[in-house]
C-alpha cells in the first residue's frame, strides 16, 4: 500500500473511533406541553431546554412540543409514564381523579396569592414525589399560574347568577364548582378553548388572566372577576428509567437547571399577572372586583371542597395541610 494512502486510512480510522462515542452519547428527549409557544410556562420550558443543551455541550437535547401538538394535555402523563415521551409538562390537577393529592392546588381559597401558593407547594412536594415515584416518574419542578378568576358575558354578583351558565371545566375542581352553582360543566382543554368560545359551546369559565390572553377571550366574553380563587400549577416530570440512563453529571445538570427554571418560572408568572390583566383591559374587557356575596358563595364552596378533599386524601392529605398551616407566617 502506498504510504500516503496508509496515512489517510489511519487518520480516517482514528477520526471514526474518536467521534463514535460522541455520537452515541448524544441523547434526544421529547417534551410535550399543552400550552402555546408564547405562554409564560412554555417560555420557561424553552429556556430550560436551551440551558440544558448548553450546559451539557449538546449531549442532551430536549425538544419542546407546544400546544398539544405531540400529545394532548390529558395524555401527557401517560405518555411519560409509558416512555412514549421522555419528559412532559402538564397541569397537576388534571390527574385529580387518579389521586386527590394532584388536585390540592385547585381547592378554592386554600392558597390565594403567590406566597401562600409557594408555601403550599413546599408542603405538597415531598408527598407528590412519593406518589409519582410509584408510577416510575420523577418530579423535576412545578410553576404556578396566576390567580384564577371567573370569565363571563356579564357581571356575576353571586353564585346564584352562575346558574345555567355553559361552564368550561378543565379539572375535577372546576367541574365541582359548576355543579355547586348549577352551571353546566363541559370539559375543554386550553388548546381547544378559543374554538369553544367562538362557537358558543361555552360562555363562562374559571382560569387565569394568562389563559384569557392565550385564547383572546375578549373576542367572545366581556367580564373577568378577580376572585383569586387558587393558583394551579404545571409540573415538569421525567420518565425515571430515561433519567437513570443519563450519566451522573448530566443528571445533576437536569436537576439543577429544573430548580432554576422553577424559580424563574414563578418570578415570570408573578410579573405576568398584572400584565395579563392590563392586556384584558386594553382589549375592552371589564375587570371586575367581585361582590362580597360572590366571594362568600365561592368561599363556602371552597370550605366544602377542602373537607371532602381531606376525607379522600387520608393521612397524606393531612400531612400536607398540617405542614402548610405550620409554615404560615406569624400574625403581627
């Protein structure tokens, strides 16, 4: 063999050997979510995926699939659990029918502001981690939505005014509220909300200012009542087996960056709360301070739902509520 040809072959062999481990080491994950690309939650996820790519030197690449494009919102947990998607983000309370622990943050007036909602999350997290671990799923982080208000075509002055409304429900809690006031609950996820409003399938719902902006609710409804009932959370989860396949440095990066994403996500949602209300006002929606009667009616429903939840959740539920109440700041 000609010496020059031998050198070229040797170089090619070394190059192939040198690059093979790199090609094998790169891991690609899919992350479905049910919300549009511009939603603050999805922004947090996109930045997290970018940070993971950078921190791992491209070894772990996460593709975010927004707006239910890969799996619809109710399908995401099952997709992660079964390994069809390596990780995913979903509204925690979507799973409340599977275990009441998931529905804690949709109990009206248990935690009504960001500070209380974060304390509730700290109390809930250890129990939720145990619940998810039994499903082969690892909890990475969770971020709250802005406080939940009531959208309608007119001002609602009491719970009685809600009777007969075609009410968009997105979890068991919103279904129970509809049943309590005599509204008609219709299960519709965020990705389908705009169409449901436009076609008159629903004429009212309880959600955040952020969801109202996402769905351009002003094209169909006129009033938003700031009852600040609760702050639901989206959680980011990963299939435990897929996580375990990562090398230790990459695992540490994912855990570290998910904690940072959680912190930034809460800050982003705090800022977006007033911003979203301003957007509603700019689009001619009436932002209503709720009447004392409406608040009293809603709080009564909340007390009843908490009592029912504690019965269903058993010792784990009591553990969370006790920890939450113990963490309350001392009254001055």
